[in-house]
C-alpha cells in the first residue's frame, strides 16, 4: 500500500468512522481495530444498513422516560456523601436530593468536577486521565449546520446532494508534500431516509435540498452566512481512541459501584460509539436493580453480558478484588514497555 493511498483514502475514511480529525491521523488506533472498522464501513464495498424512521427516535425517548422525572433545565453542581450512606446531589436551582445509587453518564472531567475532591487517589487518577479529541485538535469538534451547496464541487454537486450522505473532500496540504493532506468533512442529510421520507425524491429539473453539516472547511472556502442555521461545538464528546484511554477503561471496574457511584458513557468503554455508550448505561442500570430489557435476543444479550463484564458490573455488588490482576495486566504491560524504552 502506498503512503498516498493511506493518507488520502484510508485515514480520511476511518477518521470519519471514528469521528476524529483526519490530521490527527489514526496511527494511535490499535491495529486490531482496523479490521472491525473496515467491517463496519468497508472501503471496497457496501453493506446493508438500517436507520431511524420518521418519529422513531422521539418514540424511543418518550418510552424510556415515561416513568421518570427528566430535568432538562438543571445543572448538577456537586455530589457529596451523607453520614447515612446516601448520596446527596445538589443542583443550580438550589435543590438537593438524596439517592442510594447514582450513575454518571457524562464526560470524565464533569464527574471529577461534581465530586469535588471526594474521591480516592485511584478515582482521581482515572477521571483525570481520560484524553479527548478536542484537547489535541479543535477544528473537527466545531460543526457548521447550513444550506449552502457551494461547499460541494460544481460538476458533481446535484449528484452528491441527491445520493451521498457523507462527503470527504481531500486536497494537498499547502504546508508541503510531507504533511498530511487536508480533509473537509460534510454530512449531507438530504438523502438520509427520514429526510427523504418527509421531502420525497427531487422532481425532474429540481435541485436536491441542501441540509449540510460541515467540519474542517478548506482554507480559502467560505459558507454563505445567510444560509448558516447553527454552529455547534462537540467539546468533550469524543475520547481519543488510543491505548492510554483503553487502559483507563480497563481499570474502571476497580472503582465502579464504590460508595454507590457508577460510571457510564463512551469513555468507560473500549471504543467510542453510540451503541457502546448506551449499553454501558444499561449495564449500570442492571447493576443497581433494573431488569435487562431484551433477554430474548441472544446476540444482544451476549453483547450486554460482555459489556457488563468489561465494566466490572457482571455482579450486582462492588467489584470483587479478585479482578485486580485482570484489570492491572494492561498496566503491567505498559510499564514493562516503558521501562524497556528507557533502557
């Protein structure tokens, strides 16, 4: 494989799959993950995929929350521990509530902030040790939602608007041939099934709708400000997929359930995906007493059991210390390789 093919094809496509900036490269991703990435989004072919239908996602959230009290205009300021053993949650509305168990489903840095030093040395080290993509590079985390089709090449514009959900525009880096090429990423929502169901197919002679989210706009290009609908920032939404973060995830079973505190989100899993994040929350819910929802689906149950085990939640109690050796084995490997490097 040539370096040009790697830099201009492999890196941009799999960087998109991992929701990371292409200029960060995928060199830090474990090699075993590339095969899984190519299975998920193959470069040499296509696979059958399914997507949300109109109203499906709304229905899911309505059913999930129909017996819950959801506060969308409330920020948790801090969490502390009452002498009774209960956990006290204080919010910015001046209220406080006590619970027997809580689940943090938020970035690691937010967990650290809310606990405000009420953690042991291991918890502090793990929560502070998670690294996010926006710490390394801010550009990909800033998205522009717009209706300006001029971001796409003129000759292929209508074809792209009608048929392409993801567009990668790769060009040489003006800093020189040895630098990684620049990659502009656009999510084109017009052909997406829910949008297509509502808007229908473009009629003959009619331009397809422009419903675009663009990241890393190429230098010298502009988006018509009158067609910009929103600017968004994905800060702290994407942990770096690297060995260090995988090590943190591997050690999290040592603190899961400590004092009734559980952690769910993409940074506690050995990957960075919506399905893994959701499954980590289900594993935490099951650990504190909720039933698993899909026991009749054998493959889904297998995924759930594996996730519960990797989080140290396969038993409804604090993590047994007999798992210490299993959790610390990656740390031993890392230290061993680090010491060999020093020698």
